[in-house]
C-alpha cells in the first residue's frame, strides 16, 4: 500500500531542484536502496549500492518475484523463472557475471525494457555506469508495479502524479462538455426566439379579406319577387 507520508516527502524533494545530476542520481539510489531493503531485508545503503548487487543474486530473486506476480495477473502467458547460482557467486566471478547476464536477458525478453534504459554486465560488475544500473532498476520497478509488486517511493509518486493528471484530464473533458452543452442551449434558444419572431411577423403581415356586408333590403326585395312569381 502506498505510504502517503513517504510520497509527500518525496514530492517535496522532487520539487526542490537538484544542483547537479549527481545529486539526482544519489536520490534515486537512496530510494532504490530503501526499497530493496524493505523487500528482501538486504543490507544495502547508498554507498554500498552496486556492491550489494554485483553478484546478481538479489537481481534474479527480484526477477522471479516479479514473475510470480505476473503469472497471477497474466495466467495465459508463460513467465519462466530466471536461473541463477548463489554458490560461488562472488564479486567479479564468472558465476556473478552469469547471474547478472541472466537478469539483463530477462529484462529485455520478459519485461521488454527498452535498450536506452538497460545496462550491461560491466556497468555493474566493473562499475562501468552506475547511472545505467539505477535507471534500469527504476524501470523494472515501474513494470513490476503493474503486476502488484511493491514499488519504490519515487515510482509511487510518479503513479500518483499520473493518476492526478488523468483525473484532471477527465475534469477538463467534463468542463468542455458543459461548455458545449451551454453553447447548444443558447443556440437552440436563439433559434426558438427567431422562429417565434418570424411567426409574429407573418401574423402582422397577414391581412384578412374584406368582409362583404349583406344588404338586407335587397334580400327582402328578392324574396318578395320570388313570392310574386309564384
């Protein structure tokens, strides 16, 4: 469930401009570290972020957690488990590299994470690009959240903002419908007034034919003449 206090705190931080991209990267790492700790009780901090993930074991465990949630959400699709080895998975070892490679393959094939948000094995194992690792994990968290997997606070904040924007769009559509209805109502009223005015003008222009007055005297004479002829 969304922690509103954490979201509000993250919102305040996001509003405050970062002085550099390094500060922004630090904030993302901090959020991801807290997230991984809450999910797997992982002993991870901002300073040990890459070090805590370099064996690839935690990454693969999380991939399988997302798979489990995805199977419930999409039962008609196969979500194969990500294979990994814990024995012999030490920093820089072949096993660790293989674990990380399996996680990367899963991101691409199952979650369809775009290449622009992916990282390579050396980015993590040899510290090639910490930023690439962070951006990829945030995207994995976003996509996992669609299946009900708990998400980092920053992702929750993004979702809350998206929901609010959606609600605002609906409110704007409703306001637009009301404006259109008012326009139609005014147009109908103008047409009705015009119609009534036209009818009134037609009545005023209409002149009834002159009435013929019956001459009663001539009628009497006609009757008398008729009687005498008989």
